[in-house]
C-alpha cells in the first residue's frame, strides 16, 4: 500500500516507510501497489492519475464535522482523530486549525516562511535573507539593532502572536517542513513530521481498506 499527499508545491509518496518528494517539474512514476491519495491540486492529481488510474481518492471516505467552508482535505486529514488541540501545518502556507471536543471550530492561514522571505526580497535586495539565518538564536524579547535581526524578529512575531492569542492553554501539534522550527517557540507543543500519513492510515483502517 502506498500513500500519496498532493500539495500545492510537492507530491509526497510514502512507500515502505520512506517518503519521496516530487516537485511540479518532476515526472510522477507508475506504481504497481495500491495507492491512496489526498490532493489540494487538481493539476497534480491529473498527473498522478494519468500514470496511476487505479489510485483511490481517500477524501471520499472521510467524515469530518466542521462549519468551515472550503477546508482543504489536507487540513481535514491533519485534524482527524483530534479532540482538544491546535493543529498547525507549516508548509507553503501555515494553516492553523482549532479542534474542540473533537469538532473543528475554525482556523486561519498565514504565509509560509519562504513566502515571507520572498516578500522582503521583493521590496529590496538589501532585505534578502536565507533560511540558514533561522539557525541562529533569535531573541524575541529585545528590539533588534541589525537588519537581519529586524526581519527575523518581525517575521517570527507575526506568525507566533496570532497563534498565542488563540491557543491559550491548548496543546499544539506542529507538522510540515517548517513545523519543527516553529514548535520551539511554544512550550505546550509537539512536532509530528508524518501526521498526515499517520492519519491517512487511520482513515483507511477505519474504513477497512476502501477499494
């Protein structure tokens, strides 16, 4: 069994416990095993189905309670099986979803770290910084005196403050490529790299392997 998570920038396959990323320019392989997928990209889905017409859309087997209009299936899967927690998927965009008593009560979307960085660079080349600058210690309790520090301070604050406002005493589960980095700013948080794939497996098990 192969799991496939089709996002806006990458198509991820989980094959024998190994994750393989395919980007927009990459060719999707033809695979023999059963494939279960979720997708937020119609174009990338067509690429998958062209090579693997037998692939099964797992979205058809998900029962999820929410009043949110237009909630992406990736967010639905990430929030599935959760009771009282904040789910944050930090990828191309940073999605924040609130679960209370096993019900999704809403959420919001922030720019991803890469988008923030590109926005600064678009203003001026002097404001260009790289992700490697995030590896340094960031002091959010002191007003910066250097340009790079000023960008990092504003960028991180603009992300974590809205989360702090809504999370209060709730626990937070981070996932996504930048989730581990952001989780360090919250004491009541954990990072689950493979949350989407873990929940896809649970959905399949709950439906007795739909086919």
